[in-house]
C-alpha cells in the first residue's frame, strides 16, 4: 500500500515541518506521502471536515497512530493535503497546456482550459460545490493563507501562459476581471441550483472572450 501514492519532491515538501529521523527514512517518507495523498483524496471528496486522523489512516491503509507520528497536528496534515491537491491540479493544467498547439486562437479550447484550472476537471455539480466550499473554508483557516497565496500566484501565471499559448494577450487586470466573472457566474448558478454550473460559466466566459478578442 505504501507505493500507491507518489512521494512529493523535496522542494514541494519545503513548507512542511522537519520530519523525525525515523520519518526521514525511505519507508517513513513513503508512509508520510501516502497519508498526504490519502488526505488530499478525502479533501477533494468531502472538504476539510473529511480529513480526520482515522479516515486518513484507513484510506492510506496505515495504522491510526501513523497520522500523529508523522504530523504534529491535524492542521499540519490539512495543510499538506491542500498543497498536494493544489499542486496536482496545477501539474494537470501544465500537462494539458503542453498538448495545446501554439497560436491556435480557438476561444472554445481556451474556455475549457481556463475552466479546468478554475473549476477543476470534474464538471459534476457536487464537485463544483465542494470546490467552492473549500475555497471559502480557507478563510476560516489562517494557517492556510500563505500556502493559498502561493498557489493562487502560480495559478494566475499558468492562466496567463494559457492565454499566450492560445495566441491571446491578457494583462493582470483583465485576467482578474475574467476570474471574477467566472467565480460570480458559478456562485450564482449554485445559488439557483443550476444542474450544470460549468456549462453556464463556459457560455458566459466564451461570450466575454469573443467580445474581448474577436470584436465585430
């Protein structure tokens, strides 16, 4: 079971407190990585409240005591899971961007790429609800704020790369307006219990991009 989850690189582990000598062994690193990945899965499936010591240990297939052995607190585990999940999404976005032909100037392709980065690749209603609940929930967890600022900065850089590769130029101000447009559209769709908030966001974002980049 230890080999089921990827081990984060030393750079990505930099934000985590130093491990004990036992936890720094290859076996310890694999177990810690398994716990982080298991917690990230639970985070994606059920939000912050789903991350509990027992649930994480069971998902990772490890003893309950392992969570308190490798993590000083539940907050530390939540932070590690949040970073793991966020970076996995960024890596998926980079991989998808790498397959995009340069200068294709197709608004429909750009819309899907932007929405994958902002909403995630799962289009289902419940997945989008959970995503926005997580975003709101970070505001109640001050220990996540530095991490979220770093992830947000990386996300914005990736979004700008997506526009540039698609053959469109966008500055920071216009990018922030488009992000706000997507967020506002999705939240409104969720309030109205629209069964497909991503489709609503795709339509609104597509219209905005065509008006911006394909003026008549």
